[in-house]
């Protein structure tokens, strides 16, 4: 049953956003001052934020044309079809970064026309029986709250105008309005929202904003309250088909993610027998042609499942990439640095057949395992329902299921965010606030995993083009020749693009970058602080890092590194 009040709210707020955009367009035509254009722009996006709670949940595709990153992208499955940047973030770049000349004015006018068309689509594509139900409305609010803590306060939506704190107030206002139409009693929710808005208003400087306080004292109670309400009203799915678990109350809960979401289907699901078999295979060189190389040869458990080398050791000495950790490998929707595979099983088969890595043959492996009485018994026990207990699928699935158990979400920082006030130091807390604020790390390494899994739905992984140098030579730096994702998609927008790695256990996984060029976290931070590849004079067409230096002091860099070190999981450190 639909909620007509929320539907009408959605329509009113979309109309008000269109009106604000029209005012911005008319001011541009009339050649009003750039200051006035900035004011009208901020007004328009503030209006959008009040209903983006619903639009980004109900219209995820169209919303990317309204407020997506100002980057060229491609259609999924159509790498040759380039989609130019559109929306508020593109307008923000034009209005806040450049002098408004005739060309810029025409671009603003045209972009507003395009955005108006997208808003019209977003308000006309839904049959009322399929949208604005109580379940969808509450789920949209829950995701919006998680987005506030994971992405919005990091400045993801406002990289140039740096207006994120004020826009968080607008989002909370929208949540308050929507809940008033759907909850019988929302006084407690209103009280938390009002206190959160006051905190944002009283602490509106982006660089000094205390994100830890905001998450712990406002976001966590809000997400908990909405989650409990959804449980009481039986609004969760019987079988969760989302990355975020129905059981998650707060952003840093141990069970924030639904592990099952990251397995393709029930056939792939882990069992105790499959995991034990997978761990045995993971450490067995039987998988390689020479029977001297196992998965653990490169992914050493005692080294956080890395190998400590700049570039992986390969059979033919052709390695060009660093060995990534397997901790939290599960929590991705694309695998390898170039993101060429979509499931762990396919990644494993790729490695087995790689002439540089294992140079193996799955048919030969099956033959070897079939002749082994121990493995015969274990496969039959783990895959009794399969027609062929020892097959390419069962071998890949067993190892993948072992890897799916390598979950690292219990660091000192996690324990602090869950209530242990003594778990981290003041320096580490300050480091998190810098990481999520001034340093802009949190706009790519998203909380709570600090990898490229994008909030609030966590169902897609981002890649970035940051201009990683081939060597440490700063005077005549050249980009590493590895084309990354381009090797797979052949799309020019992906040349030198690589999947964003996770930062949990990062203190244990040196050296860093896809080519292992940097030996320490200090070197990595220096690279970013100086402006990434562009700061070294490296230029790429589709560069994705924010422009300019970060201007972090040595003390601030030290604090950020301290925070990253607090992400070391106690269990993984003691393996």
C-alpha cells in the first residue's frame, strides 16, 4: 500500500528543485554576479538533498545524472559508450572553480536543461503500486542515514564548494519530514535529528568537524532507531538481498554486511566442510603445474595474506603488480586490480591458468585430486549434492569459500566505534577526522571497510586514476606503464584505472600501490599530499583525484597514519 503523503512530498520537493535550477539558469542568462550564481547553486542542491533520500533509493540510475561524481563513465557492458559528467557536481566545478565567461554560461544553461529532463523522468517513471510503500520509504531513510556517516560527511558530494556540512542538515530535514508521514510516533527520532542538526550548525567548518562525535552520538542512534522500527513493523525482507544486513544497527557493527549477498547464489554458499577443504587446497601446491606453488606462496597468512614484495614473484618473472591482501576480499563486486572478474571462483580459475602464476590446468588438477583418497573423501563430504564432487566449480568454490571467511572488522578502531572508549588514542581519533575530512581519503576509501565499495548500497566497486609513478624519482616522474582496467575493458576512460584497495590491516601489507612503488605509509601520504600524479607532473586524460595539494602538515600526516594503523585487526595481526 502506497503512502500518498510521501509521494506528494517527493513531487513537491522535485518541483522546488526544478524551480531553484530555473532561477540559477535565469541568473546565468542575465549575467548576474558569480557570487549570486554560487548562492543559487547551493540553494538548488540543498533543496535536492531534502528528497535525494528517496530519489537515490528509487531512481539510482537517473540520480547519477543529477548528483553523481563529475567524471566520465561508461555504460555497464558497453565500454565504448562514454557518458560525460552531468549534474550538480559538474555545475559546482564550473561555478566555483572557473571564471564565468560566455562558454561557461552556455554550459550552465545546457546542463540545467538536461537536469530538468532527468528530474522529469524521476517523477514519472514509477507506478504508484510499486513505489512509496512503507517498506521502501523506511529502507530509503535507513540508507540515507548510513550515507551521512559513510560518505556525506567526507565531502563526496561537494568536493569544490565544500558545503557538505550544511547539506547534511538538509538531508536530516528530509528524513524528519518523511518520517512524520510514515511513523505513528516519531518524537524520539525528531529529537535526535534536531540535536544532530544543531551539532552540524554549531560545528560547520568542514576541516575541523568532529566526525567521530557526529557518528557515535547522532548517526548511530538514528540508524539504530530506524532499524528497530523496521523490525517492529516487519519491514525487512525474509531473505535479505542487500549488501547491508537487516541485522545491522550501526555503521561499524560486526555484522554490518550480509555475507550471503557477496556469494552469487545458494549453490556457492560456505559450509564448514567446504571451508576446511578450501583452506587445505589453499596451502597445497597440487594446484600448480610444477606442484611447487600454492595460493599461500604469494598470500602468506603470517604476512596478512601478502608476500611483502613490491611485485609478486612469478614463474616467468613478468610480475607487474603487488600482491593484495585477502582480508575482506569477500566484500567486493569486482576482483583483481583491473576488476576483470566478478566472483571469487572466476578469480581463482584465472590464477590457476595464468602462465605467470600457477601455469596449471584444471583438468590436470581434477585428475590429481581424484587419485588422492583423502581429497576424494573430503570433496564427497563437502559436495555430496553435486553430480561431480570434484569439478572445476567445486575446487574453485572450496578455495573461494575459505577466502570468504577472511573477514577483518574487529580492529581497535571498530571496538572504539562500538563503545570501548579506551580502544584508541586521541591521535588516532584526530587521524580519522582528518582522513574523512581535510585529507579527502574517505571520498574514495569508504567507511566502514575503507575500500572502494560505494555507500550506501555497497553493491558496486569504484576504480580510480591517480597517476601512480613507475619509480620514486620525483624530478622526472613517469606514470607506471600498466594500463590497469583498460587492459580488460579497452575503454579510454579506464586507462591507468585500478580498483580502490581496502585499508584494513594496511600497516601489515607494505609495500603499497598496485606496483609496490612506495615502501611506507609516509611515502604514500606524501604522494597524496603533493597532489597525486599531477603533483609529480604526470598527466592523464581521465584523472580522478581532486585537483591540488592537500596542504597537510607533518603532524596531520602522522595522525592519519596512526588512524590507519588502528585498523589492524587483532586477530589478523596475531595469525
